[in-house]
């Protein structure tokens, strides 16, 4: 790599969820393992180990489909808290090599090791050290893409390192034309099926076809194919094809919070009556307000979204209401949310509800009102938050959540919709 180039790694945990489970159950070492809910045959496979994949099992397919392909498949219920814990442990291992570690997903992280080469050796040597330490500590095998930019490191991992026995591949100016450019256009980062069709219609079937064009020529082709607003997309794809990406690896990727939201998919046949829907609506508001207070925010705009269904078609509505003053008090947000829902609900069964709080401001100062004791209300909310933080989400709940229509108890045992 050039004298002034960065050295960036994108490290991916192979079949991450399944690898964690196989590490926890050594007796499954040579058996096909997938992560999903074994009690829900129509549920999806979240991850499959290499042995299972070799027998045709794929992620996102139904459990019963996977078991039909692989009758001896062992399906293990996901443990999301366990996976988060392992992911954080892996981050700590990476931080022994560099303080520039940026999580990309639960099983992928960027590392800028430019300043670490003099201490730990070449990029390949560092990659091998990391692979060994992660494997010994967690049982997860890592694939490592190396490049002078984040986009090339990511591309090196996805298209090359994952296919190599040693799990390491370096992609840079010296081999981008030979190795990357011959690949089909659908293997370029952020090019899905719809965009692939556009490129093929333009006569650009490979990544190299895009990379070799002058930017002005590519923009003209994109405008003819996709309209006058395609210039920004054209520049992005042209730079991606050439591996251009000035974005740095940053340890913290959280910017200023712009919204706080929460949603829930529902079994529509159970949510036909307003008294049942209101229970979930309130539970969502409780969680949104709690999150807002945790981050030190209040919001002035309350939004409600819902998906209704008649059994064949789905109808979505989303509405918002601006409050007279910013708030993160449950009763104030709940009143606005209920008003919005009642005004715009057609009366059909609900398959999804969504609440958000936007137009955020810090909660260090809030508006007093003539008739409500807002300081006392906030004191009660903060006390409730403290109890939940210490003893769990179910330590203190509203009585309505104990009804059959409540989902808060079930949700408390989950992370991202999956069991902890």
C-alpha cells in the first residue's frame, strides 16, 4: 500500500449466531446446526453453520423448509443477549490492537490499524493474530478483508475472504482491476436486484464496466435510465466501483438523537377491538417515553403509524401531532397517540403499531403548566425507570399489561423480537 494510505480491516464472524451456539455445545461440533425457533416451524432460520449450509440450509428460509433439506438439522432457539455479550467481547479483543474500532453490525466491525503496523507486524500478521485470539476466546472463526478504504475492506471480506480457507484477503490499487472489476455487478456493495436490472439495461454487467467509465459519461447514462435526480447515485456507485471511500473508522457512530420510536408486529385476529389495541398502544408509549428519558430528551411531535388488514390487503396510515410543549411524560404522549389513532383508524384488525417522538430537545429544562404538577409527574416516572433498570422491565408494570392483549411481558424477555 502507498505511503499515505490507511490500512483498514473489516472483520466478519462466520455464521456468528450458529458459531456461538456450537461453541457452547461441543457435542454439536460435527453436526449441522441452525439458529431459529424449533417450536415455530413457520419461523425463519437466523443463521446456519457451514455444515448446514453445505446441505442446502440458507438463512431467512422457514424452519420446516430447512428441516426438509436436512432432516438431522439441530435447530437452537436464539439467545440474543448471549450474542451481544460475545460481540462486545470481540470488540475488546480488537481494541487490544487499535482504539479505532467501529461496529458495523453485531458480527462485523471495522478496524483502522494504520498506526498499529509498527507494533504488531503486517496487516496479514495482525489479521492472523486476531483470528487466533477471537477463535480461542469465543469459538467464532473470523474472515478478514484488508484495504485502504472501508469500502474495499468490506468488499474484500464479502467477495474473497469468505471463500478462502485462511479467511484473509487484501484488496487495493494493485489488484482491484484484476480481482474486483471482473465480478458481476450484483456483487458490488449496495447493488441489489432492482439496481442490477438498471445496470444490465445500461450495458454494464460487471463492476469493471462502471469503474472504467468517466464519471460524466456514467452520470449521463444514469440520467437516461433513472431520471434527472440520479447524479448522486451515479457518483456513489462510480466511487464504490473504484474503491473510493474517504470515510474514517470512528469508535463511536452515534450522532445526536433525532427520534425515539418503538413498534410491534401483532397477530391481527387478536386486535380487532379498540380496548385491545389501546393496551398495546399504551405499552409502546411507555417504552418510547422511558427511552427518551434515558437519553435525556423530550419531544414535541408525536407520531402514530399502523397497518390494518382485511385478511387479503394491508392498509397503512401514519399521522403526527405537535404538542403545545415538549414532553417525555407517558400520560401526555399517550393522550396524543390515542387521539391520533382513534381519528384515523378505519376499524380493521391491526397487524402492526408504531409510535415515535420527534422534534427532540434536552430535558434539563421543561415547561411548567398551570393545572398539572409536571415536576411530581417526572419524579414518579424517574422512580419507575430506576426500579425497571435495577430489577427488570417486569418489576413494575401497568395493570393493563396483564390483560391477554398485553405484549409487554413477552417483549421483556426478548431483544429485537428474539429471546434473550
